[in-house]
C-alpha cells in the first residue's frame, strides 16, 4: 500500500494539542484590516478549535488516524 501524503496547506494551518484536539487560526485576519475594530482584530488573534464534525476530515488531511 502506498504512503498517505499530508495535505500541504493543512500541515501549515492546523496544530494538534496535547489532548488530541485540533487548533486552527481564525479567518478574516489577512487583509482589509483598517476597517475592522481593534477589539475585533484582537479576538481574531486567539486560536480556535476545529468543530467535532470536521475533525475526521482534518485528521485525514494531516495523515492522522
């Protein structure tokens, strides 16, 4: 059987925590930042977690079980 390849963007975007949850970056923080408030941009800095329903897909992209 061939090796399972890791999705290149997924390995740069997601991190696995010590408890096995998958951490993600929040969207809407890449451009057009002048119109967004300071508090909104500050809240976007905080990492979020991948929803349970999407975890199997992300784990498969990362090459995990």
